[in-house]
C-alpha cells in the first residue's frame, strides 16, 4: 500500500470516528487522538465542532471542585455567603468531554474522571456528601494527546477506557487539506466520508444500534484476536464489539458483518498490540478457501447418482429443483466464514494495520523491574521550587515551601461564617487552611552501552553500534540525554566513552577500538553497575543496553573458564537487577539463545534477538527503551 493510500485510510478512519461519536457518544468510551498542534488536528476539531454535539472542554488547570461541582470561590468571597456551582462533567451529560493536552492532565483528577465514566454518576466531593443522591451523567471523552518523542502519553487508566485510538502524528497536512477540500465540495463523490451526519440519518441509526446483536462466533473471534495480540484487558474486547455494532448501525445494517469486525480490529485492537500475532498458515488469500471446499462435494453427489441410476425418471415424490432465491441463500450460507476463518481474517487485518518498527517496540515493552523506575524522562522526583506544577497539598510555608494563596483561600472559604459570625469584612484564615506549592522534576537519562568487541564478528558489530550511537546522539540533543560506552574484549573491560552528549567525541572514541579476543562479560557488567551508581549520585537515571552473544569465557579474575565466567556474569546481572534500573539485551547470536534469554531475565530487562546487527534497528530499540 502506497503512502497516499495509507494517509487516505488513516484520515477516513479519523472521520469515521467522528461519525461513531455522533451515533453513540459514550458507549465505547471515546477517542484518544494523538496529533501535534497543527493543521491536521485543527481540521479534525473543526469537523467535531460541525457536528453540533454538546462538547465541554477541560483545561489542564482545572481543579477538583470545577470538575465535579462545589464552591464558587469568587462569588462566595464577594457576597460572604456560600454559593455552589455545577461541575463540568455534569454539564457534559449525553455529550463529550474534550481534554486538551491530556498527557498533562493531573493524576488527582484522572481518578474521579474515570470513576464517573464507569459508574455514570459523579463521585462525592467530600465524605459528608455521600448521603446525598449522586448526580447522573453519561459522557464520552476526546483526549487530545500532543506528546512527542519522550513525552509521556495519557494515563493508562484513561487509555483502557477509550475505545478508538487514532494516531495522526505522521499524517502530512497536504493530504488532509486536499481531502478536506474534496469533502467540502458539493460535487464530490458519494462514497467520500462525510463527518457530519444529518439528523434524519441519526434518527434511523440510533434505533438500529439499540437492536444490534452479534453472535457467539464473532465474539469468540474478537476475543481470540485480542489474545493473539497480547491484550490482557477484558474491557478491550467489549469495546471492540461495541464499536463493531455502532459501525454496523452507521451503514444501516441490522446485524454485524465482517467489515464491521475488521474496522473494530483495526481501530481498537491493533493499536493496543503488545505481541506480534501469529499469521494464519494460508494468509495469502484466506477468503478463497471457504467457497472452494464444498464444490467437490456438490459436484460429486450428482455424478454418483447418475452412475447408479442413469435411466431412472424423475418421480413425483422427488423434490423439485431449488429456486433462484433458495440457491442464493445456499450460496450465502456457503460463503459465510467459519469461526476459524473469521479469526484468521481479523488477525490478517490487525497485521496489515500495525505500524512500522512495531517489533522493536513490542520486544522493549515494560519489564518486571522493581524499585525505582527509570525511563524516557528519568526518575520522577517531587520538589518545592521548580518543575511541572502538581496539585497543592496542606502544609506550612517556610524554607523551600511556598504558600499557595488560591488553595488556601479555597480551604478557608466554607468556614467564614463559623469564624467571623456576621462580620464579612475580612477573610479569617487559620493554620489548618495553609496549602503549599508542589512541583515534579525529571532527571536526565544516560544510556550505558556495553559493547562486545570480541570474536570474529566484532568489526561488523562495532560499525553498526557506532552508527546507532550517532543516531541516538542526534535524536537526544534536544532532550539533553547522554550516552556512555563500556567496551569489553580480551581479559578486560574499559570505559571507552564517559557520559557525554558530544557526537564528535563519540565518533573519535569508537574509531580506534580494536576487535577480537575473549568475552569478559562479568567485568563489563561490573563496570556498568559502577557507572550506574556514579550517575545515580549525580542525579542522572542510567539505562543499560548489552550488545553481545552472551558466551562469557573470561572470569572476574581475568582467567579463562566458561563455568566460572558464566557464574560471575550471573552474579553481576543480579546486582544490576537490584539497582532497579531498566535494561535490555540485544542478542547477536545466529539463533535466539535460551542462555542469553535467561541472562536478560536475570537482569530484569528486555530481550531482543538481532542476528544481523543493524544500526537503524538498534537505535530504534534503544530509543523505545528510553520512552518506556
């Protein structure tokens, strides 16, 4: 499929998502739209505004009382009496909630938002309000994610509840503008996707959705496809079936068909894939096997009858030949795919829609590290002076803690009548009302590359590793991340390149590195642990990538012996796991080695086989490790 056709299909899916939202705004949760600020996202939002749906925007600076409803602080301070206001979630009833910059939406507000999506009512703002009846509200969510590169995405809790995942980051603005012009043209093709549905069409589609049913074979195929893609959430198959039902109602069908399931697989299941699905054996053309199987049977039965009874006339008791309507029904029943064929078709649809470099991303998924987390933005730390603002907390100002004036006034406002009686001239503030500022700081990240320079294939590994380091340094300049290289060969491991962001220095250090000799893997892991401790003391988050075939033959003492060398390597791999930092092992063996997999598991990291080391693939895998 060419790039133009891929862009057209991506944009058509984005417009189809708008159509599904108009039919069922809250049935499948909503849409996660990954697109930077620009013409592509603006065009999609203009189409959303043209639907005239009740859309409430949630800014990132919103507080809990404005979200759920509570005290109107400005009106209360002006009048001296308690005034309440309705929350934005209650105002979005039977509509949509649009979250701008959803990747930075506060975690303290994400919990009540997802709870309201699950229970379809607002949670109580205070424990004393639990006796009052809850406010009913049903809404869908449009999460606008502007994260790029190493920026964290939206909350996993919200990701799981949003049915449709749309990624428009790589969609060129030219394709969107040309297609948007065609959509606005009155003489455009009738088959073009129009985002805005007329009221008459909605009146026909919504009753169809209420009566829409899917059979057991379709539900089994969706669940099997989700299992094949490594999706372990029970909510996701339900969302996929709901999207398939809405897609069938969009096309005025009374039941779910194969095209509806294919769209649900492409838009709901494929973006959530965590495993590479096993393709069917006859994946070249799976649709041709089902109609061809009954043909020999139907052709052989009349032939056998003609051989046994060649001259027998047609009696009155014999059934008449089937009519044209009955033959069409029989052919439709024959062409209907079986559950196994339906599963293979859905897996093929998922394979066709998986993005590029998906294998490296799936192999470098989050491991089972314990302790402190490390990743794309380094270790997260709380501070009082600088960083990303967090919700204020109660506390006494002083030292590094600064007073949060607005939160302090909000805490003191409900208690003014008890403190001042009838006097309303001044605001009475007590020490229990004090709130202080909080900020979140992210440390820098340093990638420690343990490079195996031993063996006959050392020259090829060194050349590709040099190219991968150059690519990483070019990409990480804006992030202020750095690279450290530990090379091991012969009977020693050396710090080839200390922590640096200089591309020229990295090229100079790797130019004169010789290859060949033994494999002192334990010495390399020991030096990597020492460098990680030193970087951690400096406030830098270390990541370890080992590029080796894992055949250690030099012990810590610098003498030969595979058994002792392997035991020493396991010891220091366990030591790295105890540090809690993330790691990855790139296996350069001809075939995936179980011993190397066990070593990667001992380190608590990811395992990626790469028999033919390629600079672009290795740089992509390392960059994905940063983003986790």
